[in-house]
RNA sequence: GUGGGCGUAGCUCAGCUGGUAGAGCACUGGCUUGUGGUGCCGGUGGUCGCGGGUUCGAGUCCCGUCGCUCACCCCA
C-alpha cells in the first residue's frame, strides 16, 4: 500500500488516458485560436474578495465551495473556482480594455471547488475557457458559442446538445424576478426551496424533482418578459447561430450558477456523464467589469470542462488520441548496437520524427513486442551483421516487410515509410 | 452536509454455507542459436485497506476506523 494518495476528489491522469486528456484540452484551445483568441496565463489563487464580489456571495460556489485560506502574511486567498473573475481582474490591472475591442482571450488550467466528488465532478477540475470583452455585439455571442461547438466537433464529439436562453438585463430582469417570486410564494414548497426562491428564484425553475417541476410548470418565464433590447439582441444571437450552422435548443428554464450572467446564457449538455450533464457553458456578463471596479464594458465567454469532455468522448466511443506514441522504435542487439541506435534516434528526432528505443538489455523478441506496443510504424533493428556493415534493418511494422539500408540513409528511408 | 455500494497480485476480478489464496490481462524467460501483431510451456508478483473481537482456525462472521465510489445537493 502506498504511503500517500492523491487528495480526495482530485483525478490523476496517467497514460494512456492522459493522452486523451491532453488531446481534448489542446483541441479545444486550438478551436479558440482559430477564431483569434490569444492565450492568457493567470494565477490559480486570487484575493478572496475577487470571487466574493465577482461571482456573487449568494452562489453555492462562493458560499460553500471555495478553497479559502490565509497565507503566511495573513491575507485571505482562494483557489480559483472559475475563470472569468480572474480574467476580468487581469484585464483591468493591465489595461487591456483600453486598446482595440473586443479583447479575445483563451485560458486553460485547474479550478477548485470543495464539493463531494462523484462521477464527472471533482474538487480539482480542468477547464478551457474563452472571453470576448468589450462589445455586446450579438455576433460575438454567436462566435463564442460556435467556438465551443466547433471545438467539441473537432474532437469527434456529436452526442451533445446546446441549450440557450436569455436572462435579460438590469432593465427587465428585476421586474420579472419580482413576478416570479410572487408566483413561487404561492406554491407549497419545502423550506429549502423557499429559501432558494428568495435568494435566486430562477434556480427553482431548474429543480430536477418531478413534483417541483409540476408545480412550476406554469411559472412565468424570463423569455416572455425580455425588454425590447434584450429580445432583439437574443434573436440576433439565434440568427447568428443559424448562419454558423450551430444547432441549438431554446430552453427558457436554463439557469446558470453564477450571479454575473446577463442576456445570452447557454450550456452544452451530454448524456454520458453519470448524474452530471453539462460539458460546458457560459454566457454574457455585461455588469461584471464595472462590478470589479473597471470601466463599464460588457463581455461574453464560456468554460468547458476538460474532464467531462474526456468522459463524454469515452461514452460516445470516440478515440481522442489516435496513433502511436512514437513513429519509430529502435531495437538494438547488444551494447554496441544500442550506442549506434541512440545516435540514429537523435538524428531522427532532430528531423521531427518521434522515436523511442528498447533500453536496458532485453531479448530481441521482447524488444519487438515493445516496438509493437509503442504503435511505431517503423522498427529499426540493429545486430552484429548490420553493425559490421554500417547498416540497419528498417522494418515496416504494418506491412511486415523490411529492408537493410546504410546508416546514412536511415532518415530518408524512415521518412519515406512514414509518408507512404 | 445527507444516504447507498465497495475495498483480495500493477490492472479487471473470482473465492459458495469460516479450514491459513486463484484466473485473465500486464511484465518477463523459453518453444523459434536475429524479428512484433494470433499459439504453447514456465517465471516474478499478494502482511486479502488498517485495528480489534468471536473461533481450534477468518479473505470469509461481528465492531470500529481509513479510503474509494455512486447518488442527493450543486455545477465544468
């Protein structure tokens, strides 16, 4: 038994799953970069106040799920539970909002929430997120959503659904909220649900319990109470998605867990995650930057759960990391041959070819099994005969045939096989 | 924070009503004195999570404890 274990709720990704994880993360980042989003690297912990004010005191994330502690200087810091607040802080701090708008950024990394772990829900979760800051152009909303959609599809996923709605803004939401609260107050709800109705009445509409769903079936919906501006904005977003060919479902009961969302909100849901369903989500946050002390600029973004994306791929039977871990595998017979192959490996790597070889001193047959297991297309076999002649056997592991070439011709020979 | 399930070889697991541990995969040697993907034979590897109790005897029963896991809640 090991002396130490990973902290509760924190997943380790070891080969081969780690390759799938990396492929998912890199694929999602690449989708953002194709739309012009630039990388931003931020600290994983911030001043506790940033999240309390940015994410919202009333949210579950802030009220009971934060990893908060005092550092040695007595400052209260918190491991970031989400990405947007930190991005806003950095944008303000570095004056990125004073240049050309929108500011388009992409980030990836770990986030932390102190929850009871279960399938698809971890205390350390990995996200890829983007933010487009400074404009409330609905075409930007559509782009952000399309980046996520295209990111998932580029990985080979197709079994997800996009839910979308508008949460209104400071003009129309307060009046709707009162109306909804009045409606909920008349229902026979349990005490915990009543409290939620006070703090965040929208959340009640999203209750999973069938009996509650029945009660709120006739509840007033934000979608029917949008002001003219929000309504127009939302329809433009929908039109943009249609133009981009992004399939979507209007879900007026969609709710997000963070306070800062306004207008457009969306969530990508997938059935393969156990009790969880969201693989990514986001929305517009037009009041957040001002809330954090910056100028009054709008923004929109998403966060995609990389852990959940990997689970979704597994559920769909999608192979995220295809191909072998190397292109070429060296099989030396004897110490002298190994020394030569090490040199050959160096040349091949310098030529951009991925190479591994059988280290230690293993039987030829075992080394060949390793070559096979590595997924290499080509094996290089070097024994005493070739050593004496200054040659090496180049074997095509798929076709099964092989030829002997001089050491000088190895790179060219291998390249030919890999391209063929 | 509240419940359920489970902890036996590196991995996936078997082990019925208690008699001091097994399979497959993986790793490794050989069959084939220099060649993988399918075959055959052998080998390495386990204080049965930990502690206590019942018993002549506990992986197997009882209690406790730690851990993992699934679900509620919530969300990525």
